[in-house]
């Protein structure tokens, strides 16, 4: 087993330096796991680290999912077969710029629940989840012949709370389920006091200032072994922002300093991957910052798994301290498949019976209250008044399109500084529709309980209007019919087909479209927002394709000036702001 003593790590009684890279199985298709792991091993690393997102594995309360991209056992087995050790971070909360930090949205149906605390209601949900999850890891523990050498307790808890009973709960759970392995916590140097346990190893998360960081650790726990559980070599991006990069030489120089001091390292990220579907999170500080679809992270491998200059710089440093393997030559290719015509279309409003579930309620309900996790929610009611009516949009989350009698009026956004708007109702009886997009729940900080949709009834024209139809559009179903007589109002679905000889990776170039989602053969690739940036193209893993007859569907929310998209062989970034 891995042990900590005399200020360092030991494995089987011998000094051991953990050289690890973060690779999230849930951000990479299973067919590409081996390719990414071989590149990790070829770099000279001995360990792979991964988070475990609760909302992937229990998307509905009591309904568990461990197949496909959620097959963590297969991921561990692949790493083991390649001779890699594994670090598991199975906290219910993972941050990771992942939707709600990995917590399932259905927790928020309970308005009194206290997340990331020893609230009995919250802990009971974790216990039920852990009954399914934790036993899966027991056969893979190192002492049982497997590759798992360590597991984390919670995640950066010192930057959130100070409930020590809550942290101790996880240690008890691991014990209960027979996970007798090396345990650790990880926090930024400024938060280790609140996020650590007395008898559990404390590790640090940072990107620079090595001596300063470990001075904090030594002051807090003298003689503690030194590990950077997250060595930040890049950063994530958000819509309307710039694409973050870090010079390869800078990251390599800090890594060299760590190697010279014999410090264990986990690169965050070795390979970032993709926030497929609606699984991007958001950071909410002064304003709301929704994370983009790509999780490229400017890491050692690109989003589509290509070796970077930074990878080569790190390998050059590592070769100064230990023998490194030969480079691994990947067989995965990226191809330009050309144009795809999207001449079939249908308005979202004409296909609600196929793609949504309808609820009637006296007042609007949030997504969580109607059991909806992701996607879009349409709210519809009758306003039996005419004239200009004032409304405040503070209870609409996150982005909404407003229609009166079927005619688009305005777009509202969580970040609008002016929340007071005026709507013009022309008739004595009018239909008000508000289509709300969940752009990603907060994954970090004080706004973690981030309910979506319309969270309370709207005060419109100094009164409430009751009796609402609510349509949950989770986008787990796509339209079946694309009718020629469909009305021409957005959002609209556009559909086309194409062949993909060799089923290679590709990128979707959707210039001319504005904002929405793209689906390949029913798989939700994620969001695009071409007028916001910085991401301009969406990655398509080859294993999602077929040689013949691929179906491509675009849900365009606002407007398009074209009826085709391009499938190209490389990504593109911009710094254009909305």
C-alpha cells in the first residue's frame, strides 16, 4: 500500500514519487481512453487521476448509470492493463467546471437541503449513492491486486465550509465499504486549515509559487509528504471570454522546480476533453460565467488528444530526472469531411409534443421542482390585460426568450444589469411564452444551490398571473417530423445527413449559426455560441460516427443565415466578445 512517513511517500516500503496526470473518463469517449492513457504513460508518468461525478452516475434519484462513458470500472481496468496506478477522487462534489460541481440537480428539489454539510438529508443521499459506487472500487485496490493507490476525501472543502463532521463522514464511509487505502484531502494553500483532517494527508492545489505553497503546508502539518494534487498548467474558458493559454516554458519551469525538490505531482489537466451535452458548469462571482463546451484547458493533450508543445517541454524536463519511454504514435486521425446540407427544419414550437413533457401548475416551477435537470423549459400563460406591463427578470435563470402571441419580444440574461423590463400586450387576451435556457449550474463557491428556470411567479404589471403550462425540454428526445409547413419562428431544428469514410475525428464549423446545440446520431455534442466566443468549433469524436448515413441535427435558438455546416480537421478560437 501507499504510505506517508518521513516527509515522503512509500509504496511497498520503497520511496515513491507520484507522477500523475488528470484524465476524466467522463469527458472522453471510451474508445479513446486507451489512446490517451498510452500518451500519459509515454510521457513518463506512472499514475492517472480522475474525478467521479455523482450526477453522471445517478442522473435520477435511485437510477444508477455505469455504462458507456460512465463505465469507470472499464476505465480503471484499461489503466491497469497499461501498467498505470490510479488515484480516485470520488467526492460527491468535484468542482471540475462540471455541471453543479458533480452534484445531481435533483438534490435541489428539497429547498431546505444544505449541500456539502453534515445535514442528515444530504448525507442520506450520499450514503445511497455510495452503496452503489464504493463497492466497485474494492477489487481495484492495490492490496487486492489492482491499480488504485489512493482516494480523496471531498474536494477543496476548505474553500467552501468548515464542517469537520462532514469530512469525517467520508472517512467512515470508506471504512464501511472496505476501502482500506491511502486517503488525502486537497486544497489551495490558503484553505488547508479548514479543508483537512488531522490524521489524513493534506495535499495542495496550485500552479506556481512552490516554496510559498509548501511553507504553508509545513507550518500547518510539519513533516507532511509533499504533493501537488492539482498542478494547474492551463485554465478553463467561459463564454464571452478569451481562450486561456499558458506558455509551455513557464509550466515546464515550475515542473522542473517540483522535480528538483522531489515533490509528487498530478498535472491538472493532462487531457481535458469535452463538456458534452449540457454538462458544463459555471462560475458565479461578480457575474455569471458559464463554461464553454470544450475543456481543452490548454493541457498537455489537446481536446482531440493531440500532443502539444507543452507535453514535449514537460517530457524534456522529466527526462533530466528519470528514463522516459519512447513517444507513442497514435492511430487516431482527424479529417475534413466537407459540407453538410441542413435543408430540413422544424420550429421547436411545432414539435413540443415529441420532445417535451408538459406540466400544468398554478405558478411557474423551477426546473428542479418539475424533475428536469438540463436543457430548456418553456413557460406559457394567458395575460388578460393590454398595454405596457412592467416585469423584473431577477427570478429567470439563465437566459430566456420572451414571446407575446407567438412574436419574439426580447432576450433576457442572468448578467443583464438592468432587470426591469416592459412588455407590450396588444390585445385584451394574450399568450405569454418564456423559453428559459439552463446554461450550466454553478460549480464553485457560494452559488452552488443554483436553481434554474423561473424560480418564482413573475410580478407582471403589478400583479401575478396564474395557471401556467410548463414544458420540460431536456433534449433527450429529438424531433421525428420535419414538416414543410412548420412555422418559421425560432428556436428551430435543422437536420441533414452525411457519410464519414473511416469514421475519423472531426470538428463542426457552424459559422452563420448563432447559438444552440449540435447532435450527431442523437448524441448531444454540446453548445455553440458563435457571437460570444472563444470557442468557434465543436469537437466530434470519430467513434460517434458511422461510415454511411450520419444524422446531424442543429438546434438554433436565435437565427441562422445559412443552411449548411462544415466538418473540418482542426479547432478554432477567437477573442470576440458578445
